[in-house]
C-alpha cells in the first residue's frame, strides 16, 4: 500500500531536510514512522487505528537513519539545534498535521496539544 507513495516521492523534497529524494543512495526514499512503532503499540482501540492509518511519512534515508526512534517533536527539536531554517519547516509540518488530523491523532503524532 505504501510503495506507490514511496515511488511517487522520488524527485520531491524531503519534508525534514528539503533535499531532493532519490531512487537510491543516501537520499533514497524511505518510510518513517512519525510516532515510533514501539509508542504506537501502546495506544488503545480507535485511537491506535487512527494513528496507524496516518503514522508514516516519506523521507530520505539520511533523515530516517538520523531520526532513529525519536518522536517527531524530539527529532525536529534536534534539527533546530543544527539549522535555524528548520524552524519554518517545523511550523509548516505541524500546521499540516494539525489541519489534516483530528486533535487526538495530532497529539499522539506530535506529543503536543493542538
């Protein structure tokens, strides 16, 4: 189900670092879990299903490896220490998540109240 989304993301910017994602190499397209799988497994019932439905994002391999098992907000804060320009990307990403998901899913994905 996710593979077409991966393939259609080749040539597009990574939402974390803005580098162009490639078919192979360090900027190869990969699936990143916004909420680490270990954390998603702790959720119960309907909330768990809602989060599982939207829990993946297409990013480049370099960012996915650097992210590891950090929560989205932890990784973005880590990135902010590296580059001030990431503040704008964080704001856009959070706005997008907030606009496209119910409040309880937004909180589960970001660790932050809507």
